[in-house]
C-alpha cells in the first residue's frame, strides 16, 4: 500500500480508517437508453453527450437506484467552454436551460406513461 510505504520511508506506521459515504450511482441500462433516445429525438444527437467514463461525483440518487430502476442524467447549462462549473463560487446558472429542462421532463413523463 502506498501510504504504508510512504510512512515507512519516514520511520513511521500508518492506519487508515475510511468511512464510505454514498454508494456509487449506477444507472440501469434500459432506463438510460429510454432517456438517451428521448433526448436525442427532442434535442438532436449533437446535443446529447454520453460520458465515456464514470465520474467521481457522489449523489444521494444512488439510494433511489438501489431500490428502483432509473437513470441519473445531467442537463447541461454551459454557455461557453470557459464557464465555471457547478459549485464554483463564480458559477452563474444559465436561465436559458430552464425551458429546455422543463420541456424535457414533461416529455419524459408523457413518454414514460404512454409506454405503460
């Protein structure tokens, strides 16, 4: 273990206690496909970005996904590539995303209920 080797190099020992917080947020395949297909149909393929790698963000939605199938997705709000990210002190929410997000959620609910 790296920490043990580093501690030993200084003539010390180390003990690590790690509290796991949130479980990993893992989407379900069918529900994610449903969301992706709807977003592609409504917004166009050029507006839908599928992450190529998992992110390290923690999300309490993981507990929902442990109980019921679903998909956690993000609504992009960037105006430019230089916009500060969410949780940055200079983040400025892009109000232009509100009608897009609202419309998407309405369409998502209608499509889900129509599929039942």
